[in-house]
């Protein structure tokens, strides 16, 4: 399938992480430079390597995409989201994403090849219209202090939701 003059790869990713750095009343996001969600605001994250713990993967991805470092023990798990994806050929796959908040880190945030324009947003002024469609639904409850398990159903390239995002509040992820 072409998108403009560029062919987009429909990568199958089954296990991933997502980290949002938090300050009082603020969240750090950056614009994705490529792949799914390019040009949209998001947290830092990516695939979990074979045999890698989700917290270790989250720390690695944060460093690669922002130059910031945090310790796996300083990550607070706030969500587990299953993204049900449909490819252009009709095949389906599920990507399970472990979502974390971090309030302790070191280093200075930098723009990288993968993440552009790192910006602190006030929690009540999120750029929801410039985020992935499902993120607009599940991120606000997290910012309100809830922990959730969610399911989101996407069409090709995760551009369109195919149904309502299902959100269930949980007490913890022990």
C-alpha cells in the first residue's frame, strides 16, 4: 500500500512499552518522526526484545529516543493495553503495550531521529487532536490517577479506530 510516494511497511509488533515522564501537572511528549504515528505526539517506547523484561525495554527505549535515563524500579506501571490491529490484507495481530509513568530520571531531553520536538504539556492542555486515535481515550484516565487494562481496535496503519476503546480500571499490576 502506498502512502503518497512512500511505501509503508506493515510491521507486526507483538510486545511493546510506552513511557511518559511526569512533573506536577505536566507530561513530556514528542512527535514521532517515522513509522506508525509519524507526526503525532506520543510518549517514548518501542518493541520488547526476546527475553527482555518490559521495564528494562522501557528504560532502553527511553534512552534511545530521548537521551534520558531512569531506573526500572522507578517506573510506575499504569496501563496494559492490547491493540488489535488489522493489516491492509485483512490479517490481524495483537500488540500488547506496557505503559509506565516516570517521575525520576537523569539527563537532559534531546530530540532524536525517532522523536522530535520534545515538549512539556499541561495535563489539561493535551494536544489530543494530534495524538493516535486510541490514545485520546485511554490517556486521560491515567492522568486522572487511574490504572487501566484496555483494548483498542485499529484498521491498517493504526490510523482509524474500528470500535470503542474498552477500558477497565484495576487496583494494581502486582
